[in-house]
């Protein structure tokens, strides 16, 4: 065991915020897994999610700050996930602000098509592991860059509205990957390299000081229930991963 630091050299927390710096802490939560998609891509289709595992939501609630401002997308799977966290004992906030800029990518004509058949026809792209190259829009839908820009816009707007506060945002795999790209100093494709599991917590801290601003990333894809294998069914990949019998795409 390491010895305690000398009294004249007190321990300084690695993530301490320096005086004068305004830290706005984003706590991103991905929605619970979707079971009723029939093996199809759903994107912005407003579909239910599975909130039956109360242990998972209790574990998530134990990590989230109790005095945060709450946001969610306009899609009901984020609302259902938030309600499951409250039902597990987390104190309900005064309101949950629904923001369409936090919605999942609109996948246009790809929505409703068989996921496995779709990816069987797509070239392998190790740079993204997404539905398409980041600047290629789905027919009658969005590109990942469209999602990225509106997520970036939402983060800037909401951060300006709640400086120095905790913000819980219940959102989607694509939206959270976009947010990570923002935190990586505007690298959208790099955000796609991260796995974002259902109900996982990703924390991104916006730091502001005078004319400077930047980001700190304390945690990505944290799953506080994961030590118990009986809850492994909550894993559901977010991105261009072909489903197996136990996992499906976002």
C-alpha cells in the first residue's frame, strides 16, 4: 500500500476543477434495448424499449447526480428509459425537456429494412462501422454529419443555458457518439470508434475559462450493473454490427 503524501504536499485530485473554470457536466444515458424491431433498422421510428430489468435502472440511478437538469430526445424510448430510472427510486426532476436535436439519426428509406440484409450489401468501412460513410445521407434521411451538427448545436445551446450545472441527457447511440466527437475537439469520425451500450452512462465535461473552452472525458460507456452476468441481455450494439440472436443494432 502506498504511503500517504507528506502534510506539506497534499493530494490533488486528478480531475479537480481549477478556480475560475466553469465545468458543465453532461451525463449521457443511452436508452434501454429495443426488442420489437423485427430485426429491422429503426433510426427515428418511434418504437418501445425493454425496461423490465429494474436492477439495471437502480444501478444507473445510483451514479447519476440528484440535482441535474434533465433532457431527452423526442422519441419515446428515451422517455421510457427515464421513467424506468425514476421507478427504480431516483428522485423525479421537476421536468424533462424534450429536444428534437437529440434524436437518433434519421435513416430515411433504410428504416424498416432488414438489418442483416442491409449490411450484407454494404462495403466494410473500418473508419466508421456505421450505416454509411459519415457524409453520405440515407435516401430521404440524414447523414451522420447531419446528426453530428445538430447534436453539436444542441450541446452548445444547452450548455449556455445551464453553465456549471449537471445535465442528464437520455438519448441514442448515434447521438452519444456524435457528442463524443464534439468532446474530442470536433472529430466526428473518432466518436464512432466508441461502443455505446444500452443504459450505459457517458460523462463529458465542458470546461470554460474566460475566452477558452474545452472538454474533459471522465467516462464512456460505463455500465454499473455489469458485474452481474444475469443482466448481460441489456447489451445491444449501437452501430453497424450485424445482430446475433442476443444482440441487435440501435
